[in-house]
C-alpha cells in the first residue's frame, strides 16, 4: 500500500528566537497508508489543531519531515505547496463553510474551479456525480441556505472529494450535528473510505465515533500518547 502521509519528528514553535519562544509540538511521528481511516483525539490545548494545520499544508513545521504522497514538503515553495494541497488534500470542517448564494452543485464545483480557472461541463458533471454519491441529487440546484445541517455537511463532503484527493482531513465533521445526522455523516465517510480507498484523518471528541475508526491516535501536550 502507498504511503500517503509521513511525519517524522515534527516540531512546531512560535516566537522563534525570542525570549518567549514556545514549542507546541515536540517531535510528532505519524504515518498513514492509502485507505487508512484514523481518528485523532486529544484534549483542548493538546496541539492537535496545530498538527492538523501542518498536515493540511496550511502551516509549516519548525523542523522535521512532512511528506505527502512521497513528496518532502520542505522542498516546495509556496506556489507548489498550494498546488499540492489543492490536488491531494480534501478538507471537511465542523462548520460546512458553504457559499450561501451558491447552489449545492456550484459549491461542490469550487475546488475544481479554483484549479482550472473556469467552469466547464465536465466539472459540473463530476459535481452532480458526487452529489448523487452523497444522496443529494434532488437538492443539487438548491441554495445551501435551503438545506438541513446534515445535508449541508454532505455537500461539504462532496466538495472535499471534488479533486479526488488521496487524503481527507475532517476536523470535528459531526460536531454541529444531532446524533442521527452525525451518525449518517460518519457512515458516509466510512463508505467512501471503503469504496474509493480514500484516506481519512478525523479529528473528533466523540469516543463512540472514534472507536469505529481503524486506529486512534491521541495527542497530549504536543506529543503522541
């Protein structure tokens, strides 16, 4: 199986070189293979949000190796890093962050539009296919504001899959949902993982959902416990 993510001795410090320099990640090691379905847990202030930002290429580590699909990200400039992030990583957040004035289909098309620069029929067809996969074909032309919380999060999942990423990072993806909707959204991610082999890293505080993942990694005080 291909290695999608590799972290070796990842450290992150703030205010580097000053009297108030603070290290929040202390040598994190983590590897994920294609098809992994992993839960990342930890108390508030443990460093898991910082770690997720680094894995998502939204921030750079102070030191250590971070490789995505075998590419050492330390060798990339900002433009190449942005391209790698857009083409290989999908994001699902606690809040869906859909554009309210856009339809469900238009929201799913956004990552493809950012990548290509202009819409086309192929792009729309893929968005419609993904909405069908998450059970929202009937709502594809609905504005985001005319959908339930669970439906909006399903649109966000479809959007995260738009570029067919190897890795999906889900930050508390069920945190704003009721129990029934949360279970349905989690099960949808699980099905996509099994059917497509997409690798999922899910940050959650929900013990029951975490136990349904293949592996649980716990971060405490900036270290893997």
